[in-house]
């Protein structure tokens, strides 16, 4: 069964990619969607066995690398963590595949698109089912490659090409750090297999090594480099700039990247390596700080953006910040719980946004929308459910996971934990404001699109609505149904050895203000947002005009793109241009292929003159040649 879970997406990708033109568009879409759906059903069966029977397994598919002391198997590791990730990846991917049938109906390259989606799923499944760092890295890079292909799917668009390259390069920065972390593990541990590495961590926890002239704790150094990899993949502060630009890809791609694949890989890495991170408090503090900054930074930027997909993208960035500072305070199970609930409501929001864009003829600016809730009732209801879950409205999925993060941060007992808890509350309020801003400006108020008539706008077809219904149900129920397994008082019974939590949390110490602040603020944000964005929008315009510098600062995303262009991109381009012009064109080409070809052309022009058609010219040339041969023969005999 586990083999089918892993390889059905790969088979689907191969069939659609290589035989798509033969079997046709519809067959490619049906086969890929069917195979991923079967994989999703089998994943649920595995998770059921894990929950009810404590099922664990490590299936070795083949011996992959056997060189010296390096022994790497291609494996399928089944435990609580991997089984939960298999469900998240396959379920969201299956719904995205089905959604894509309707959304990409007018695209001429449907088989290629479906093939990329299935390959993306396979790479992520390889990542989460690994039992060693090499297989993990293989899936990690596979996910990066597929993201490049999918973000740049509409390669004739200049912006899509730039976004794909940007995502690829920024992730390579993080991946370089991740690779160094793996090298350090192999050098000092002598193995890359999880179990063997995790067993040796306590013995090496006090080991100091000289790194760049400074004595640094080995475990801390490994953790920092591993987290740099996670920062790139999960778009954390400083390595976040690729994520909003990734919206240039088709909307189903955005949903898959932001909900179930790619960005969740970083969180999975930190949680999977919890037996390492637990022995470095400095690394955990670093993760907490980066997570907090990311959460508040992304929320502050999202509140002024106008592109519907970019608002949701920054929301993803912010929620990933929550997950990381949850991991940083030692609550790895809570981080994964939020990843689990977030996958459903974020996929719902992206696919709902796609439905709006599809109905409004590719319009993405919320300022050009408004007043369409009656025309799109199903999409409107779905996005409201997704928004309620995202904001942490009581008793929806996000309420259980987000509140748990804030509570566990407070229960950490450290000053950093208290600060993280306060940051979580403030960010939750900002999240609610920009989320309801999106809803009200998209569906309510005055209709502002002058290129379309309201009569032209209608809800998308059943093939697009169906995934929204399933995701809406998951957004409502997933938190309530799984909270006891994942973060309940007996959470150890479910997680077992799949993660390590050394710190105990005393739940009797939670004050009421921590418990009730988020629900109160989130609930209050609904009428407040309605007043600001519908009833009295001029009030915000006045604030904007009085604080132009702050508004411009947020609108330009804290000027990180401009800063990176100034520090890194432009100097590299200038250096590259110099070597291209001076080294390549003026030196290598001039004296290499261009120079040789020039000489050949000159000789050819001279020799062609002898081809006159007269016998005496040919006789003269033959005489000269014979003379040269005789001379050489005489002198070199």
C-alpha cells in the first residue's frame, strides 16, 4: 500500500508528460487526478492504522548509495509525523488536480501542467517519507525544481520567468546552508540515517568545533545550517522575497505550494529534526525570533496589498512564522497541528481566489472588484469559511491551532516565550483585519470593474466548486476532530518517537487574558473591518494621506526587493556584464572561435581565386605543391 502512495503520483506524471499528446487532454487530467486521489485514500488508511493500531514501518525500496561508510537506502518511513504529512500532501494535491480540470480548461498545455503537478506531489512525498537526510535532500531539490517549472509555466510572460528564476535562486541560498548541515552531520556522526544520528546527538551535545576561527557548539552549528535551509523553503524573514512573486504561476500552483508542498517542507524539517534541535537552546531561540519577525512582518505588508493572491501569499508567510516560533519554543506538535489545519483553509482561500479571478476574466486587483457576492454565492461562502478559519474564529480549525501556539508560547515560561505570545496575539488581530479587508473589498460594497458587466459574472462550474466544498468542510472540522490526537494531554500516545519534546508545559498557568484575547480581537475585527472598508472608507484614505511614508514602506514590502537588488543583484549583473564583454566577447571569442573562423574565411577567400577553371592555373598550383613536398623530403629525410 505504501508503495502505491509514493509511486502513483510518479506514474501519473510520466503518463501525462510523455503520452499526453497521444491519450489527449481529458485522459491526462482524469488519469492524474484519479491516481492522486487513490494515493490520498490510501494515505487516510495508513493514518487510521497509525492512530488506532500504533502502526509504524520502514520499507526499504532499494539500496541507493553504498560507498565507504556512506550507506543510504531509498525508504518509505511510516510513523505519526510522516503519515499525517502524507494525508496533507495527497488530499490537497488531489483536490488541486480536480480543480485544475476546470481552471485550466482553456490552456493549450494541460497534459504538461498535470504532469508537473503530479511530479511536484511525488517529490514532496519522497521528502516526507524519507528515513535519511540524503533522500530528504533529493525530495527537497525535487520540490524546488517543480516549483520552478510550475511558477514559470506561462513562460511567455516575462514576469512569470523572472518569478520562477527568483524562487529558484533564493531557494538555492537556503539549500546551500542545508547542504552544509548535512555535510557536518555525516562528517561528525558518520551516518545520515535519522535514527542513528538522533541516537548520537546526546553524546555530541557538548562538542565544540572551530568554525571560521571561532569555537562553536557542533549541534548549534548543525541546527543553524539546517534552519537556513528551512528559511529558504518556507519563506522566512530575509529569504521570503520569492514567495509573493510566485503568484505569477497559475492559481492551482499557488494553492499547492502554499498549502501542502514546498513551504511546509521547512516546518517538517525542523520538526523531524527535533531530537537535534532540542539540544541547542540558542538555535531554538534563533528560530523563535525569526518566526516572530516573519509573522508580524508579513501581516503588516498584507494589510496594504491590493493583489488578491499576494494578500493570501503574505498570509501564508505570516502563518509559517507562527509554525516556526511554535517549534522554537519546543511545541513541535503544535507547529504541525497548525500546519495541518492551515493546509485546508489556505488551499480553500487560494482556490476561492482562483474562482473569483476566473469569473472576472483574470482580474486580480481587489480595487477592481466589489459587490459580487450575489453573483458568486458558493465562492463567497467558501472564502468566508476560509477567512474565519484563518483568523482563528472560535471553533473553526484555525482557532484550535493558532490559540494553542499562543498558549504554548506563554507556557514556555521564558521572556522570549512571553514576547512570542504577545506577538502572536497582535499578528492574529492584523490577520483578521487584512483577511476581512479582502472579503469586503472583493465581494461587498460597490462594483468597481469597468471592463465587465455584473451580468457576465457567475459562480464557477461544479468541477471548481467541488474542491471548495471539501476544503470548507476540512476547514471547519479538522481542528476539532484532530486536536486530541495531535495536541491533547496524551499527545505522546500518537506522536511516540516521531518527534522529541524535552520541555514540559504546565497548562494550569494560563491567565485568562491569554485565553480570551485572540477570540475577542478576532470577533471584534469583523464589524471594525466592515466599518473601515465599506461604511467609512474615507477615514482610511485620510490616515493613508497623513502617513504616506509608512504606507509606502508597507506597500513596497519594507523595500527588501530594492535592498537586495542594490546589494546583490545589480553588482552581480555588473560583474557578469564586465566578464561577458571583456572576457567572453573581447578575449575568448576574439581569439577563439571568432578568430579562427576569421582566419579560415581569409584563407578561403585567397584559395578560391585559384579555382579559375584554367588548366595552367591548376598546373601551377600542383607544381608549387610538388616543390614543397620535395623540399620537405630532402631536408627531413
